[in-house]
C-alpha cells in the first residue's frame, strides 16, 4: 500500500460522525441502546466511572461487540452529547422579544446540564467539534435566533451567552453532586454549613451574608439558585444589547 493510499483512507476528522458505521455482529445490540445505557451511567456516576468494559457488562455484551458500533470512549461521548442536545429547547427566530427567547434557550440549556451533570465538562474540552445532527440543529437554531435579533456577529453573541450558561451550570452541577453525596437535602446541607460560613465571614465587612439570603438558602435553595442564574444572565444580555445597531 502506498503512502498516498494510506493518507486517503485515514479519517480526516477524529469524529464518530465522519466514519462509516460498521455492520453489527449482534443485531439486538444497537448504537441507540448503547448510547442510552451510557447516558444512564454518566448521569449516575460521572465520566470517570464510564468504561467500555463496564458498559458492555451492563448490556450483557462483550467490549468487542461495542467496538463494532463505537470505536472509542471519545466517540461514545460524542454520541451521548448529541443525544442530550435534543433536549435543549430554542424558541423560533424572529419573535418580538429576543431577550425572552435567549433567556428561555439559556434556561433550557441549564436544565439539561443539571439533568446531565457531565455535559458541561465534556463541552468544555478544547479541540473537539460536535458534528452530530441534534447538536448542529441546536447550533443552527441559536444562530437563526441571534441573527434575527440583529446582532452583526451572532456567533460572538452566542459564545458570550453560552459561556456564561455553561460556567454557571458547571458550578451548580458540581455543587448538587456534593449535596447528593452527603445524603442530605440541599436545605439541610446548607443549614449545617451556614454557621461555619457566617463565622468565617464575621471579621470581613464586605463578606457578611445578608440575613435574607441566609433565610432563602436554608428554606428555598432552588429559588435562590434560579435567581442567581437569572441575575447574571440579565447582566450579560444588558451588555449584548449595547452591541445591537441603533
């Protein structure tokens, strides 16, 4: 085989979406079934707990059978990302209130990211382009929304909003994972930590925790997290609004 032939046969982009799918030797085992089980494992135990060997065991299939559908764990993660991308809702472009539409899209992303805490970790990895149909559809709908709103550089506006949404969702997912591991409710977990936090902040004037925030954190922490996300998003959108042509 010549060098040029080898180059031609090499996959130009390391993505599951750019190579031909192999014919399975186990007809009952489908790529969809593999991805669904992988997502269930990721949701329950995180990225580090997922391996082709463990996944095969849960599906009563050998790793060799899995590799006929998915060549590597990276490919499996691509497929998982694309599957959950279908859960993110983006309102139609051209509506009367672009801010409300973007807020809805960012909120849907956050909801999806909290349902699948591994998502923001994977999306934050540099160098990998997500080319699956669901993720491309999500990106296209966002581009249409920001273009219709009148942004001269819609991709930059999208990156700004979703960098915020991704960062906040990542921190929130990590916090909720910590709470879950404690075996307590979020309110009880905060109530147990709050005295130490208040004591640590006592000698720092600008770090004092307002009574109202203490009350809300220990009675309705979900509403408090919602408020914090909404506040930051409003600030981001305020800044982006200044970029719109007058």
